[in-house]
C-alpha cells in the first residue's frame, strides 16, 4: 500500500477517477487529519425512480469522505476497510441540490478508526442537516514483504 497518510484533494481526484466514488461524481474539497470534506452536485444518476436522492448515494458519499479522513489517521503504508456504518437521513435530496459531507474522527486507534459524518443539503442557498453517519474502519497493517 502506498503512503496515503498525507493525501490531498488533488491526489484523490486522480486516485479515484476510475472508481465507484469517481463514477458517482464525489468531489474532494478538503482533507486534513482533523476533518475531510467532499460533495456531490445531484444529477439524474443520483436519483431513485421517484426523483429523490437514493439512500445508497448518501451512504457512498459519507463512507467515501470518512475514508479520506481515515487515510490521514492511520500509519503510513497501512490500509483499512469499512466494517460498520450507520446512516440516519433527516431530509431528501433533489436534482440540482449540493450535498456536502464533513467527516471528523471520533477515535483513531491501532486497529480501528471511527468517524462521524455530518451531511448537509444546500438548496436555493439554504443549508439543512440532511443526514448523520457513523463509520467504523478496521486498520490493516502492511503485509510482510510489501
């Protein structure tokens, strides 16, 4: 595993280009050890057939932004995987909305990182807390010989 402990938004844009977060249009805005921030501008691919943002989009955005802050809170050359997440949605998203997620680490230990992700929806210039998520990551040390 490459050393991603100091990864920046520009590197994420390149790193994630041909991946699930890249395909969803998740944009990195800020990545620090204290928080990470990313966004989606809602287009048709984000909607379920009823015209509202699909629950999987909220989850993917939150899990992705939690991953960015996790990179900054694990030792160099370590990896991780999500082992648990819980999403509470309080609002809906519509075509054209901007959805911004901010992940903050609550715990960064040797074997797990837990992050809280607050997700706001911005519509017509008005911000509303639309979801809250808790993500637990399992830290994976480098394999011998790698």
